[in-house]
C-alpha cells in the first residue's frame, strides 16, 4: 500500500512539452514510489494506470507497473551521476461526429428527430451510465448534444444506442459499435 500523501517537494510534478517528468534522480531516498496522474491536457485521455518505480540504496531506478507507453531512461551527467527520465504517453482523444440517415433512400437522406445515447464499453461490457444521453439528430441528420456536433472520444469501444426513432421509422434495436483507435 502506498502513502497517498505526496512527498514534500514532489506534490505537483508537471511534464514538459515532451511529456518528460523531472526530478527523478539519485536524490530520491531508496524506496518504491507511485506516480498518479491528477490532470491532463485538453484533448487527451487521463491515465487510468499508475506508474510505479523503485529507487535502490545505490540510487539506481527501475520501472515497475506502468501504463502502456511509459519508459524510463538513464544517462550519466557530466559528473558521472546517473540521471533518469520517466516518459509517460497519454492517448489523444479523437474527434468524431454521427449522422442519422435513411440508407434506403437514393441519396441517404438525413433524418431529424432520432435520439441516441452513447456508452463506453469496458472489458466487453457496456457501462451503465451513458457518456452522452439524449443526443438528437437535426435537419442535417447530425447528432447534437448541448449544441455540439463533434465529440472527443478516447481510444476504445463505444455503443451508440438509438432510443427514439423518427416518426415513420423503426427503432434500431442493436447498438452501433464504434471503435476508436490510435491511427
């Protein structure tokens, strides 16, 4: 179990423009530590996994449990003292939009007044609470939530569930499965 109170002087570590966390060097006492992300930049996913590392009695640092994309490197400085750099990568959210159309019409006519909920799928199961509830298609068929037609989604799987079909149309019973990838 880790002490959830940060060490004095290490309360608010901030990554630089390259995602590098400073202050990992031989001045840390020998122990096992855990870094927890408290905030991230707009447009990026918050890390859900913490980064653990151990400082040996001689000042060597080894990486323990960590999120994908984390890396620890070490190089001696001009005095021969080993300096370590921990790099943590956050996934960038992807901008997506959704459009409701009549696929049976020759021009895929836009349909207004359809309602949808968007759910994240975790470990193969749809989460109980929707991320966005009562998204409504406008005259252009674009789904809108609080005035927005574009949504930022993290890497993962989502279900777009129709909750109310436009007049004269049948409610789609199966969710639309959306997979957001890094590329």
